[in-house]
C-alpha cells in the first residue's frame, strides 16, 4: 500500500524483525539442551512410580525408571540431573537419621547413575527436609528453633556420603550459615577435592515450592522456613550470601525461585564471576501447566518463554521441570 503518510524516521527497529531469517541473525540469547538440569524425585526399590498430583508430567520414580528417562534426555544433550529422595514417613525423625544411611535412597541412586551413565553430571541436593519429621531443612530443638551449627555438621557428613558415591556436585539447599565452607573442608579432608559445590545461595521463602513439598511430603509440620530462607523484599542480602558462599568455596551459585527473582539474578550476574544457575521451581512450572490444562494459554510456549527470560537475565544454566516441553520446541 503506497501512502503519502510516510514518516521520516532515523530508526525503524521493525526492519530487523521482518523475517525468520533476520530474526535468527539478530537473536541475542540462545537456549540449548546443555542449559538444563533435570530434577528427579527418587523412590526406593525398583519399578516404582507414584504420580505427583500438583506436578503434571512428573512422577516420583525408582532409579531404574529414572535411568531410562535420563538416558534419553542425556542423548539429547541434557548434561545433568539433581536428585531428591522420597523418604517413607516411618523413616523420618528429627535427627534425620535416614540421611546417614550409606545404602539409603540417594547413595544407591548416585552409584547406579554413575555406573550406567558415567558422562552424566550428577548433582546431589543436601538438606535435612526430606528426612525430617518436622519437614525442616535443619535440626529442630524443643523450642522449635532451627539449630544452625549442629545442622551444618550433619549436612557435611551427608555430603561426604554422596561425594564418596560419586556425585559430581553437592548442592546444599538448606540456607544454614557456614555450610558451604564446612562441606568444602569435609570433602577436602577426605581427598574429594574434585567434587564441587553448587550453593543455593539466594533461596527465598516461597509459595512456589508447594508441589515439591507434595512430592516429598516435606511441608514443615511446625512453623515456616522464615528463619533461614531469604525474605521476599531483600535483594542486598542475597548479594551478601553470594559473596560469603564464594569466599567459603562455592564453585557455582544459584538463585531460587527463578522467575519471581529475575532482578536478583541480574544483580548477582554483575557481582560474581562464578557460573550462575537458577532454579525454575515446581510451582513456577505447575502454574503454567495448570493454566495450559484450562486452555488459558499455550503451556509449552509459555515455558519456553520463561526459560528464555531466565537465561537472558544471566543464568548460565537452569534447573527446570520443563525440559521435555522445551526440547520438543527447540527441535
Ligand atoms: C528444600 C528444597 C526445596 C526445593 C529444593 N530443595 C523446597 C523447600 O525449601 O521446601 C524446592 C524445589 C522446587 O520447588 O522445585 N531443601
């Protein structure tokens, strides 16, 4: 359409958005399979599978099922997994006794994964909540206080068990003070200098963890997690956590959740030279899948957009439940 209404503009940004070819040339951020780490909820035994009502597309699985699933994802370029044990309630207590079982769910799973898929990067989450009758990440005293230093000793001992089974990284998700340094020392004392630490250094108190807590039946039985996880309004505090964890020997830092804390990711990217990861958590995935099942939006597309935002904000890689949807869209 020819018109005499042509404006004289020095810049017309739409020229660079005109065709698929041009858009692909000027694209600033790329998502690749190697950007994603797959979380798994590990059941004891073999041939076990239990759905997770609030986490569509995911189930608690025994290690044989996990092996089959991750083998295919790994072949498509997914480099790593993070593991969470689903501990039967009768084995939970305040001392998290089951966490010290060298033949417990995670040690067995780590061993199997490293035997059968040696090139896979295996990350072991370390915190007491999957094992705790109180559902807390730390030991709880009679007054309901979460004990910092006692917990740090326990976490270091658990980390050692996972590292001895062959975990590539230990990922403490508990937010106790000093745990990164203590775990580093423990691993080094046992000549496990090659095992790294991915620190959940900015982990916020969040409603977006709800499906995760359903999966592990780990919702706190008393109180909440406000005395250890970060408070929503605080950003500077996350940067202090990052600096401390870096000093204590963290190899990789993490922001969690991801989407509602993109500002933290951007700020952290500016102050650390370490690799930076983000955890796109269960609730962030489940909310989109729920909207998808109601026909309110296109779930896989919205998940792809979400992961792009997290990468654009500065994450080098992302822990996410959306791998299958996004791999399909990338191919
Ligand atoms: C607890 C832990 C949580 C997650 C990972 N480790 C939740 C919590 O603090 O209760 C959440 C991950 C997710 O929702 O995907 N140590």
